[in-house]
């Protein structure tokens, strides 16, 4: 990558880009193949659809979210990349068949509370940790 | 109520097969720390008016979800990750005639208490109506745990809490029974017996009913109950698939 860049006319072929090309530098926020960058997406878990409203009092469902998208170099600040993810992305550029890209995964999770009846008709309120994605990032 | 509005469907959905649905339910129950789907008994029509314990727990749920959004923390709630309510199963009185001291005893079934949880707080809640017997006087309400019952003599009791109030006061009276938790965690199979005494300022025993304290015969929204706050003492072990 330290070699001086030579200006070359782009080939008029259907070749795939060279693996050392740094994809994304001039992109508009999307990955090299038009995929979205790593971010949080909507995912609703419905207790109603599970047929559980006879024992779950509240909530009827909750937004759990999920993380999806590409962690392609350069990993900008909105992607909450770890140092390791940046280095892994660089090595991936060199050896795409050996080292995969960093993964888009939850970086911050929060709890959710569920109020329900047990089999003895006691009412129970339980706080479940790490159930809701608050933020995603490249790991 | 739900945690936020349900998002609109933006892509075609696949219907789950019966087996897939069962597998998914089992996985979610495992994440929720439940061995199986609870099957509460259906309430008879007459008993469908809101009961005190579920109403209190719903308030607690709203306080907990508000707290998640940065609202004010509630007492005991911040440290707890499990709150259980228990409705008293048996109630005994010694209020007949002029035999003193008068007392009211409440029993709770503790078999559903989960293993591996530490009790951070426990409360007994009883509703008090204003009383005119005697008018405008100070009342001392004390709570004891029944440690051991004997056929030939008075039960062994362990003091838990004392509250002082006026005979005309009205509302929920909260008695701290956390000190009883060490013993009941060791004896899940045993019922918890709580005994309540009322004394006037000059030391006379008083029938708790005359003092305005409501028992099992009260309207459902004012029946006494117990609330226990737990914190997991270790992270739950996930069952192998």
C-alpha cells in the first residue's frame, strides 16, 4: 500500500476489483457491493404472536433490534469499530480468502422487564438483562 | 402496554410450522429463565375484578420501565432483577371474646421461590381503613414471624417490624419482613407464617379488624399480600440444547 500509485486507465472488462483496492473511500455510506454499513435494524418480538398473553401481563412485545451491515474498510466513527476490527479489516484487504471482515454485532445491550403469572397465579416481575440492542459496531 | 409501537411489516413473512413454533417458544423460555410455559389457572368470573397484588405489580412494572428510560428510581427496585408477589393462602384470627392478646396470622406458600436468588427486601402490605375504636389515638402495629408452633404452649415468634400510626389513618401499611428471608430460603417447603399485633398507646391489645386492618374478606383490590425483591446471586446457566 506504500507504493506510489500509478495513474492507469480503467480496464473495460468485467473483472472484479483488485483485493487491495480500498473500497468505500469514495462511497456514499454503503459497502463495496452496495450493502448497507453496519447499523441497528428493527426486530419486534411479539408475545401475542407466540400465544402467550394468557400468562404474560406486560408487555405484549418489545423491540429487541438486531445488527446487520458491512464492516468494510474504512470503518468510520459511526461504526463503533474496535481497534482489532480496524486491523482485521486491513488484513482482510490483503488476504480476503484467509481473514474475513470484522463482524457487525451489538456493542451495547439493555434490559427489558416482563410481568407475568406463574403456574400458582403469583405475579412475577423479572428484569432480563442484555435483551435489547442499544448500539451496533464492528468487532 | 408494549415497549414502543410495533413496527410496520416491511417484508413478506413466513408462517412457522407447529414444530418450529414450539422450538422457538422453548428457546425464548430458556432465555427468560423459565423451564416451561406457566399455566395460570383461569379465574372464575366473580374473581376477575383487579386484585391488590397484580395491581401493585403493574405499578412496579411501570416504575421499572420508566426507570429504564432514566426516570426516578424506586425503593428496592434498582437492585432487584426479580420481584414476586404472594397472596396469603390462610388467615387465622385470635379475636374471639375478650381473650388477649389479639392477633391476626397470615400464611404464604413459598414453594415457587426460585433457587439461587438472594432476597434484597421483603414487604408485607395490608390496607388500613380509618377506625373510630378508639377515636383519634396512636396505634402500634407489630409484625412477627411464627418460627415454631407448639400444641401445648404459645408459638415461638421472631420480631420483624413495628409501625406507629393514628387510628384515623387510611392507606396501605408496609411492614418490612426482610429479616424473615434467611429462614424461609432454607425452608422452601414450609409455609411462611406472619403474625400481626395491634396495641394502643397505653399498651392494650386490640383486634386488628377493629383497628381497620383488612384481611382476606376485604374487596380484592384491598387484600393483604407479600412482595419479595430478589437479585440473582450468580448468572443463570443456560440449559444445553
